[in-house]
C-alpha cells in the first residue's frame, strides 16, 4: 500500500522518549513501512537528555532546537506537550514563521512530578507557597506544574523559574537554589533513586503538530503506525526502556526505571471542546496570545 508520492519523504522529529516512544517503537518494528511510508527520522535535542546543552534559549520558544529545525524546513511533523504545541500553533503566524496545525491528540501521556530535596521541610504542595519550582518555561513541565499547583495555591503564590535541563535542575535543587523541581521520566525515576521526595504528580498528554504540506492520508498512516506501537507497549514496554536509560547517561539501571508511569493511547482527533478548554486556560496564564480560533489552529485531516 502506498499513500505518498515517491518524491515525498516526511521528516519526523524524535526528541525525548517520554514524548516519542510510540514513534520509536513504530520505527523499530517497521510499522511505518507496513503503512507504505518512507520516513526520515530527525533527532533533535530535548530537555530530558543528559547530553542536551544547558544553555537552551528561553526568550522565545521558536529559538529552541526543535522549533528552529521546523522553521527552517528540516522536519514536517513533531509532538510535544499539549500546551507547548498550542502556543506554537497559535503564535507561529503572529511571528511570521512556518505554519503548523494541531493535527491530533498524541499517543504519549507519561507523568510529570514535582520533587523536593531529601532533607526538605516541604511535605505537601501548599508548603511551596511563594517558593520557586524549576521548570522548562512554556513546555510541559511548566504547564503541568501550574495545573497541579493551582488546586492548592492562589495563582499569585505559584512561582516558577528556569534552571536548565532536568539534570541541571536536580543539581540546582541539591544546591538549595530552588525549592522544588518539575521532572518527567526518566528523571522521576532518577530522583527517586537519589532519595528525592515526590510531592505530587500527574499524567500529561502530548499533541501532534504538522505543516500544511503533509496530507491527511499520510498523517492517518503515521497515526495508525503509532496506534499499533501503543498495543505493543501495552503488552510489555521493557524492551524499549533502553531509550530512557540512555537519556540519563548511566545514572539509571533498567530495573530502576518505573515503567508503571508510562501511559499510551492511539492518537485521536483534537476536539473543539478540548481546544476551547486548553486554549482558554493557556491564555489565562498569559502563556499565549488571545484571539485564536479552533478553525485556524486545529486540522483533523487525518480523520477526514
């Protein structure tokens, strides 16, 4: 079965395993090929990787490595936290950059956690009132931290700050530079191995973004390959956790990784209700600009 022209070779980003494990499994098992797809996989730096530069630019999300590659045409399709995709899809046009649409609710829903030092006197989320929590601004750790904390504290008492990659923010926590850190796997497992205290955690969904030049049939085939990979992961994720272990640079052994935190589901259409709820919440926190519409930002062409 062929769903794309020979001259078209979609370029998919691969970043943190917590975002991209179904893509990695589908690649390794040949599920994209089974769908008639010839995919080019492009590796970009992510904040979960121990090798990632600790001087990531935060002034604009569009200056970050994955975004820069997309803006220059080096990738056509990628996924990251739901709110991060929302911000990028809404603001790309405003910035005169390459357009991207939300084309699916993604397959990965792994946990984020807020952790404190072993000897911290903070024992519950309320005790982080006016205390700095290290996050990646305008990415999943930031958004999920706010979602978690706004159930415990008034908005003006929730304080976040940047402290670099996840290894760097754990270092900042140990040095007492921040009160808490927001982490995703494999760094939650690393934190537990180090004896850090997990205060609170929650699953966090990814979204899929794509440029206008990827047609619906190709996207549908890509999502079918991911859905097949999800079934493989549901049976047993352990053959694939080496991707997480590699991101720690030897800080974690395979048996120390907490596989129970992994959660996946087949990609789904991005509904109007979900857009309204997520977009308005993001605007409330002044994380993106107002005035966007479902019609301008979402394109469920894979299901049409």
